[in-house]
C-alpha cells in the first residue's frame, strides 16, 4: 500500500480547537470547547468524565458533587469510555516500534519481504515464485503487509502520520478502542485490496491503518465541534495523492481503511452511554465479519 500518508500537520489540528477556544484548567496548553456541567470550567478529553448529563471535571467527581456515586467509584474516562492512561501515546509508540522493527528486519533479510507481502494468489513470476498468497490459505498476509514498508520515505511518511493522528485519538478513545480502530482499519484496507487488485499484485504499507486514523480524526473533530477545515484539507490532499495519474498507490487500501476507521469512530464517540460497550464492540465485530466475508468471497473466486 505504497502511499504518502498525512504529511501536513494534522496532529495539532486533531488535538486542538479553534484559536478562540478556552484552555483546559488542568492542562493550560490544551484548547477545548467542552466545559464541566457542574462547575463550568473548561476541560480537555483527558479530563472529561461522562456524567448523566454532559461531562464533569475530575475535581467535581472527586468531591462527590457529580454523578451521585461515591468519589472512589468514579474513575476518569475518555470521551469514548476508555480508561485515562498516564501515557496517552503508549500504543502509538508501540505500533511505530513494530513498524520500524519490521523495516529493519527486512533490510537485514530482504527475503522476508516476500514472506510478509500481500498478494492474492501465487503465480510463477519474479514476484511470487515459490510463495503462496492469501487464496492459498496464507491469510496472515492481510495483517503482516500492514507493518511492511519498502522505502525510507514510505515508512517515514506513514510513521509521521501515525504519530500526528494516533496520539490525540489514543487519548480520546483509550488504548483498547484505539488499537481496535488501528488494526481493523488496516485489515479492511487489506481486504478491499485483496478483493479488487490483480491477484499477483503485491501491496504493502500501513497506509490503510493511517487512513483509518484520518477518518476517525474527522469524526472526533466533528464530535468535539472543532474547526473541520484542517482535517478536510488534509483528507483532500491525501485523496489526490491516492488517485494520482502516476500509479504506484494501492488506493483500495486507502479507501478501505478510511471507511472502516470512520465507521468505527462514529460508534466509539456517538454510542449512547448506557449501551456504549455493546455498540462500540458490536460495530468492531461487524467490520471484522465484513472483512472475513470479503476474503472468503474473493478466495472462492480465485480458487
């Protein structure tokens, strides 16, 4: 999935709001449009705690003036209901580390690339000779290819996009939900590539996952009532690169990841509180089922 993922500065746009927004009373450097429904102080996504109506700040919850629960019973939660972590970028750092480790591993052992590459079915040619594709049962390629990169510029752009987009999303969703979003977006991109691309065409890269983060960022910014122009401009620029006339870009991975990421993010940030886990993980399960269905149908066609 060779591509040029988000290279504009979307991280600040995803993490902050319009210039006139107030800043969080606990994190002065973070702009926000959300206020505690009890004391009306501005709070960021790391500090907001869901209440029966709106969100409350940690101080109001701790003092027992918020939801009616005992102070110890109320734990700080992210916008999507995840636990607030001490390091809001831990999963993002781990994902970047895995991508870099695979890149170095392929440099040391070039033959590893053909073992991880995504292609539909083996043919006797220079690309897939001696290897089997997804249609022959090597489904793991749908996942391993999303951590595989070919050139330095390729992994550099993807990892910059992952860092800029992933950090704010991880803080807003929580670790488990963010990881599910990332992996399912990449898997959806691989599945659409497998369905549409030529069986012997090899693809690789984390672009499906990064585009999933881009779609999720747009949903999150809309939910937080932030200015949408920066993320829309970034999306347009990346789609232009995706469908450039020079080719070499696996547009299927970009589109598949973007759609899956946006759908999952809608469930993550708009699910009703009383059925939040059911809606969030239910949508993730539906995306996974859709991916499996696509892979099964394509495999039946190719075999």
